[in-house]
């Protein structure tokens, strides 16, 4: 009787674990969202100096194949095929413990440290985007990067599903401000370097290159970013956390909902020094995955 009872317990436990595993994703296959990204969701990720995540930065194996995580993204460049991932993975954990949002400018890479900021250029149309790598993949032999839905949309690769791209790591940051260093070409004209501008240089816009660069520099200078603390599907938790952070840090907070996720955000914060100090404080006080963004949801 005891042996039968023990065997039954094992069977029930195995069934439960199998059910949990199979239900991780509600969809068997990935799919396209029901709406297109809005203008706020098509803005490039703001490249900032960030400490590497606690999760997702150790060497690992997938399907028995070992993958080595780079200790630095300095000087990293790569060309190859990009793919994208969407609705199936939306709302699930990324490799560094954040929640995947298909409408943010993010990406997955097999080897780069998490997070890393990249400029990704579609070589077929010269369109580019800046993304924040916070996930692992794609584990397909011929692909080098998996982009979020918004990033793929901006690169105009949704119809084909894949695109040949060049990816370049953004690693030159000012030590005091954490902001991307923009080299000065001459005392009058400050041109935006290739890793910070998402404007495509084509014959149609070559004559306006200086004007576009100046406009981009101005936009970066007056940006009033927010800090996304974390996301949750529980409205009560979002409300209580937003109220707690507002009281603790004396900053405006919000918890906009999108696709069933409430994103706890602080801002707008117009002063970069204040933003960096607050971001550091959040990471040291229970919110290691907090990151800056350009606009609320």
C-alpha cells in the first residue's frame, strides 16, 4: 500500500511539473501583435552606462551546446541575419530577470553581456535602430540577433521575417554622466556619431546630413526621460509600489497598463544627474532591473 501511494505521488508530481512547463507560454507558436507600435514606442532606446545584470551573464548551455558570455562589449561588431520575437513571449521573463515587452526597443543575443546597447542597421534599406540587449537567443544556427517587435517594425523587416543586419555595440560613455560621448568634429558643427544617430544616410538625405545631426543632438539634450522600475500583471501591486516610490523619492510616479502589464515608472526627470542618482539608488534598494526610457506608456 505504501509503495503504491509513493508511486502515485511521484506520478502526480511529474504530471504537475509537466503541466507547469507546457503552460509557460500560452501560445505554441509566436505571432504578430494585434496593433502596430505607436510613435513613443518607436523611439530608440537611450544608451546609458549600466552595471551588468546579476542574472544572465554566466556561460551557459542550450540543447547541449555551450555558449560563452563576453566580459565586455567594447569594440564589438557583427553582421548576419536578424529575426524577431513577439506575442508568444510578451510578459515573460527575459534572461536577466526583466519582463519582455515586445513594444520596447530590446533584443536578444547569444554572447553579449546583459545589458548592452547596440546600433542595428538593416543593410537592405539602411534603416537603423538602437536597442538594449536583455535576453539570450536566437538559438538558430544562421541568426545572430532576435529583435523586439517594435525594433523589427522600425527596421521594416516584418514582411520578410528576417533581415541582414550589422550590429555595433555602444560602449563609449562619459564616466560622470553615464551619457553617450558624442565626438566634436569642429568648433561649430557637432555631428552625431554613427552609433548614436538612427538617421539613415542615403543619397536622398545626404544634403541634409548636417541639419539632421544638429536636430538629433538638440533632441538628446532636451530629452526628459523616465525610469521604468519594473512591470507586473497585478494592479494592486503596481498601485502600492508607485505610491511607495513617490513617498520615498519625492518624484512623480505612474503605472500605465499595456497588454495586461502595469509598468511602474518615475518621471519625467529633466535633470540627468538626478536621473542617474535615482537610478543607482533604485538598483541598490531592491530594483536591480530599473532602466531609463524616453517616454511613459
